[in-house]
């Protein structure tokens, strides 16, 4: 990974944490208006923080992940890549198209 992509990833992770904390704090403030006990308020805020962070991290990972599938009918072989260069991405795409398990059954070789 180059320096700019590292900085973008760090910024995205910081933004995720900040957004999760902000959303959890808003929920905590709204709940405190109803007289929710402090221990329960803390538990609710922490569970919201964990939920929002997990959701946002999964969205960012899904957005930056490339999946290559075997094109053969009935074959469920797949390769998932995150943050790869174009040459490495192409290499794994070729591997997914001609993986050893699939090619052993067909009798042809590449």
C-alpha cells in the first residue's frame, strides 16, 4: 500500500469511530431524558457504539473488497482480495478461473 492509501484508510477508520461515538452519544442523551439509570444508560451506549462501529467497519471492508468467482457452472470457488494492486488482482482473477480443484475434474490444463 502506498502512503496516500494508508492515510485514506486511517482517515476512514477515524471517521467511523467518530460517527459511532456521536451516534451513541445522541442515543445516550435522548435516553437520559427519560430517567434511565446510569448503569443501563452506559450499557445501552456501549452496545450502540459496538453495533455502529461493527456495521460501519463491515461496510468499508465490503466497499474495498474485490471477489473473483470461478466461472464454471456449479463451482463455488471464490477469492476475496482487499487493497491489492492491479497486477495482483489480475493474477488472482486468473487463479479463480483455473483453480486446481476445478481443473483436476475437467481433465484440461492451462
